[in-house]
């Protein structure tokens, strides 16, 4: 199943993609939404971020090569930080470089979308709570990140969390490719086989700290090759089996 959010004729809906069409849902599927009406062509619909999370929980330095390229050690336990819900944008939405930063970087990541409340869960329970997966770009003001001990400002600017283009329910998150391209040139290529902490362990670990709610997003970390985004660039994040998330930079 491929789930989206879309705008058509001025209305925003969740939908299930069926070939080249989309069928509206009565609500988000993780909130019990059911199909209604006839499918309509995707061509006349604008895709939005496929989730409206209460929070985006991110994991730093979860690929050894990425930790090394930034001069960091791999943490003994997952390194967690949050991106605000206001940072979330969808496919084709612009990433805005803020005036406070001169060094804005892309970070391609596999995102996990939670389908049911998760608190103090085991990895097995966490696996059962997953709804699906999406592409995510953990956009980062790298100069601010280097200057401050906390990641909140560097990671939390509006538009710094593109997600999409859909939520796919049927991939194996333990073995997918994670790719980033800027203006068609490949910058990052990795595989979730190389994650230090796998997605289900991460969900379990996070749930010991905070309750994950339906629709929340967990970003699992980025492979090596992060680099700058400039005005006029187009950046793509591709996850095998999910699709390609494209955003312009302004």
C-alpha cells in the first residue's frame, strides 16, 4: 500500500494510490481512515507531506562512515534529537536557506512512520507498530551545528524536514538503498544494512523515553557524503521501494 496526502480542488485529503490514481480516505490510515468514493487521477492532484507528525525523532551518527566524515565517534547508544513538526514539508516544496547559516547540508534518510501508540516497547512490539516508510531529508545548518552543543537550532528551521513522496508499507527496512542527488549528481549512497542501530531497535529505544504516537516519524540516520545546498539547487532523496523525494532550494 502507498499512502499519500494530496490537495485537489482546494481540499486536502489522505489517499491510497492505485496505479495512476488516488482514492480518498476518510482520515489518516493510522487513525482508522477508510477508502471512500471513486479514484481520481494523480495528475490533477498536488502531493503534500504524507504525514502530519506530532514530532520527528532523529538519530545522529547511525552510519559509521558518516560519523567518521564529520570527525565523530559512533555513539555507544543511539544519539537522539528532535525536529519540530513545523519543519516538515512535502515533495516539490522549497527548502529555504535561513540567513543565520552559510552552510546548509542535505542528509538523505529512511523514515519510519508509526502506526499505533508505542511506549516502553520491545523491538518485536516496535516492529508490529510500524505503519510504513518514507524518504526524508534531515536538512542541517552545519555551521550552527558545529558551533552549538545542542542540535535544535541547526536542525529545526522551517522547511528543514522534507518527507515523502508517499508512505510505503511493504518494504524490508533492513535492506534498502539510501541515495541523495543534487542537480542530478549523486552525493550519497548507502544501505540500511550498514545501520549501527536497526529501525526496530531504534523505535524500542525511543519508546523508553517518550511515547511515539500514530503518524510520528523516526529518521534513522544518514550515510556518508553529506554536502552543501545552494540557492537554485534541486535535491533528491531516493529510497529503494519507496520512491524519490524532490525539493528545490531557495
